[in-house]
């Protein structure tokens, strides 16, 4: 096996980064296309049901949950949380869920972890 120079390693790593970036962008594009097609299918289904319900004024439009659930279990649906959807600070989380989290236990676990990691 040949010994690589620093420069050749950097070129190799950069090429690898570019390949992985391109792959991630292609996956995101697939997710977006799949989401759009699912939204179109749901809109088409809903419009058909609305046409049926307009014929029967007493009947309200209903969406079949089994089909909806099945559609959203497709692997191309985006499962990653957007950065804007995440809580950025503890205060935001505390405001959103004041009674759902045991904050004393939270503080104890944070302090224990900081001690284990030697963080101030």
C-alpha cells in the first residue's frame, strides 16, 4: 500500500465529502418529490370526496385513516426535524412543556453528565 501525502489525502477527503453531499442532496430531492406526489394524491382524494359530499349535503367529507397512515409510512417521507422546529434553549422547552418534564431530575442528570465529562 502506497503512503499518501497530506495533499493527496486532503483531495481524497474532499472528493468523499462532495460525493456524500451529492448523495444527501439527491435523497432530499427524492423525499421532496415523494412528499409532493403524496400531497397531490391526498388532494385528489379529498377533492373526489368533496364532490361526493356536495351531492349529499348531509354527509361531511371524511378521509380514510388507514390509507393516510399507509401513505405516510413510505420511506421517502421526510423524517428529519427542521432546525426551526427544535427548541433552541431550555427556557423554550420549559415554556412549551412546564408540567411534562421533571425539571429537578433534568437538572440532576445534566449536572451528573457535566461532572462525568468534566464540563463546567
